[in-house]
C-alpha cells in the first residue's frame, strides 16, 4: 500500500495507461470474486480509485469493461498445440477448453459474460474482439495447416468445424442438460473427425478403394 | 373486455387454472414485446390483474415464469420429420431451427432467456424442463431409429451428435462471429454426418471395400 489517500488531481495525476490498468485490474477482481453483475461503473470506480466519468469515457458499457478485464487478466492457456497430428492436437485442445469451462473460477465467469452479452451489444462486441474472434482465427489457421497436410476434406467448411467443436462445449456449459467432461471432449473430437454415418462398403458416397 | 374492474376476492374469485393461464399469457406478451428483462413480477402482475403474492407462490423467479410463458405460448414448430432418410430429415430440422433462431420475434427471446439463465438457476431449470430437455429426447429418439436402420455408427455417442448440431447453431446465435443461415444448417449436417477427415483409400481406419 502507498500512503496516497485518494487520487490526486492536477500535478501528480497518474498517467492514463496506469489508470486504465488499475481499472481493468479492479474490474477483473470484482468479476472473479462476485460475477459479472458486480461489475458496475460505480463499484469499479470505487475499487480502482478512479472517476466514473473516466470509465464512461473509455468503455461503452460496464459489460464491455468486464469482458476486456477478464481477457486481459486471465491466463491465456488456450494455445493450440501443433504436433502435426490433428486428432491428438484437437483432443488436447478440447480437453483444456473443457477444463477451463468447468473450473470454479472461470466457468461461471465465461457463462456470465456470454449471458449478459445477449442484452449488452457492447459486451458482445468486446467478447468477440478480445476472445472468440482471435480464438476462431487460431483454430482456423490450425485447420488450414491440417488440410494442407491432407488430413481434412477439401470441400469441408472449416469455419463450421469450429462451431461443431467449441459450440458443442458451450452448449453443455450454457444449457446444462448433459455433463461437460473431458471424456465428452475426447468423444466429440472423434465424432467430428470420423462423422456419424455408419461406414458401409459399396455405398455410393463412399470413396472407391482403388 | 369484461366489466370486472379488478380481481375479486371470496365469491367470484377466478379458478386457479384460469389465473395461471392469464399470468402466462401476460408474461408471454411482455417477453415478445420488450424482451426478457421486461418480465418482472411487478409488471406481469399488473398486466394480468393478479396479485404478486400469487406469482411468487407459483414461480421461483421471474425468469422461470418467462421461460414457461414462452414455451407454453410459442408455436411448437420443431417436430422432427421422420421419412426414413436421416440426412434429409436432419437438414429439414436444422433449417427450421435456424429460421426460428433468426426470426425477429423469436431469436432475441431465446437468446435472452439463455442469457438470463446464466445467473438465474430457476430459469435455467425451467428452460431444460420446458424446452431443451424434451427437444434433446426427441432428437435422440430419431437418432436411435436411424441407428436401428443402420445409418449411424454403433459406437457413436448419440448425445454428442445433438451438441454438435444444435450446439453449433446456438454458438452462432449467442457468440455471433459468423452468420447463422440456412446454408450453414445444410453444411453443418453434412459435416456432422460425413466427418471432417479426408477419405484416403487404404487408410488403416478406413473400412475395406470388399
């Protein structure tokens, strides 16, 4: 703790980057401790020792602030492994994603952010910008490489493969009719890669063997 | 309109079923006109001419009331076609589902219900009970029949196929990084049935052709 009793004005005012960093840290603290509903401009301003006017100037909604805070301060543990074996890499990736979604600290926060995003377009935009957009791009790049190696069908819409995998996990998180487990993650990858159809030799749509 | 100025007590009190029906109708009206946030016990009680005490007695949360109202009063247009051709039936089903999710009237309501469900366990339970649970059971029954006809792999986890299909559509609804269209629905079914892997004759996991 410093001995500074309150934010000073005029000379000694903190640089904007420092204030911004403090606000994001305060918002992340509230978010992780009490959930997305606790991230209001009032409470974040008080916790960060910043003025509410500043917050209004920098973030279009408290939800947008919450999303940026979360993705700035959460560990980025979703790097895509790339060993050259798509099934192994995807399985590792989906297991890690399921662990993230089912952790006490992070699962409810991500669900809460997506929840509030349904009625807060600014939060929705921040979620895309800071999280789902870059993640989608990363997955697509991995799929493109696997296709270049000959592992994926040429006529496959790779963007839809993202929805089939990550969307299935979010489905079990957000509409929890069935359990979200690592076993689910493993079987999901197999389902998506191998397809649901029974392989019947001689089917018209089966590749000829010679 | 009747000439009854306000709900009467004692003799002349409306039967419970009629009151309940009126409350659900009022809640559905608010939900479709103004979204899930408009469905509060205060506003529904006022719109239905019922007492708030009654509403508290019957519904654990305003969100749970909103969910029951929606699924009681929305047209049930998701009947599963069953012509004996899984690809055709699933494609018809997913196109209808995408149309439902992208309609001005219904899409934002469903997204809003799922959104609020993330911080309202009673709404989440009502959503499962009135909607996603029965829909999941219906899809599973269809998949079981297709498997009995030999269309689906014996070792497939059919519950996961539900997440791959419906979950992918919800993914584009709730995290709108990519467009939710009928073309998407058609390609999604093909992806899920055929699998993502390139078919390479002679692969160890490929069925022999003879």
